[in-house]
């Protein structure tokens, strides 16, 4: 069997592992929570990303009737007083609480769950010491979101493929390196800012305007591939491609949206990282 098949297989496996790791650690994916109320075991997923002005339901399975169930929330990061909302009986043996979602893009709430048993001192809290943070986003049209996701996924596969090929001196590693660079340019630096503009009202919050890791990791990977492609133009230098592929794998293992855009409720502006905060201080 042609060894190229194994290069493709290795590239897909590497990309798959990186995506699974990112999904397991990313701050925008629902948080899995397990707890027990009396003898009832409860498993739920609590959202950490939601679209502005849509109905935000927090749903849990029915718990014993003698317990009261509440969700507490406030704007983040603020020192607001905590607001509470009771869970009410819903459909399919579940209880539902409605949280506000009329926040601006990049606005955040922090929340936790609490259960108490009347006429006793029994109280169960979920994430009270480390509240769950949910960030709100604007609607992103499919014509922008789907190409961004697809092109960046293919870019990651081609990056891994070029790196493996370069490692074993396959003669097509330069070709796939150039394709990786092109895909990152279009998917990451063209469609990426468009998606972010729709979602959070800011097209670019990476260097030099802020420290958004999603933007910066795209920029870092792109720069390394520019170097790798240029270095390999006249003479094969597989080490440069291997380095670019490794850097891409590392930066794309960083959780998506970690240290991303955040709405400042005091200034009414979207800020990201220390650079943006300092910039705001000079503008106020």
C-alpha cells in the first residue's frame, strides 16, 4: 500500500485528537455536572455560550418534590447583587429556569445552582464557589460561519499532512504547505474576522489591539507558515515545515475563545486582554 495513505491517516488522526482535546477544554462548550439530591443522581450540561436575545432555558431533571431549586446569576465581571430564578416544572419530567439573554454581544453572566429543603438546614450548591460563566454572541450568518469552520479544519489537516510528509522527506510536503498557508489566509484571516464581527462586534482583537488568544494563535500559525513556505521556495528545507506544523498543532490545541472578547459593563465597550484594557484607560 502506498505510504501516502498512512500520511493522510496520520494527519486526520492528529487533527481529530486536537479537535477532541479542544472541545473538552474549551470555555464555550457546555460544562458537564454531576450531583446527587437525596437518592437522585443528576447529570446535566450547563451552557457557557448563547445567542443574544434568544430564550435561554436552563434545564434539569426533576428532583425530589420536597426540595426547592434556584438559579442565581449576575453580570460578569461585576459586583452586582445576585438575582435568583426558581426552577419550574416543564415537559418530559424536567424542570426549567429562564435566564436573561438580553445582553450585548460579548456580554457575560456568571451563575450557579442551589437546592434547599424547607424546614431543615440542608442546602446543596452547584458551582457556587466557582460560578459558571456564559458569554453571549450575535447571530453569525452561515455564509460566513460554515466556510470559516470548513477551511480551518482542512487547513489543520493539510498542516499535519505537510508536517508528516516533511518529516519523512515526501516530495509533496511543499505543495501541501502552500495549500495550508492559503487556507489559513482565507479561512482564518478573512472569514475569521467576519465571524467575530458578527458575533462580538469586533473584527480583530488580537495583536496589536488586544490579547485574544483565538486571533493571536491564528496569526502565529499563519506567520510560521509564511516563513516555512518562503524558506522552501528555492530549496527543500523540511525542518521549517515540521516546525510550522508543530506550532500549528500547539496553538490550535489552545481552547477556542479562551481569553476572548468581553463586554465591559462600565465603559460599554468590548475589551480583550490587557492591551485593550490599557487602550481603554487612555481613551476614557
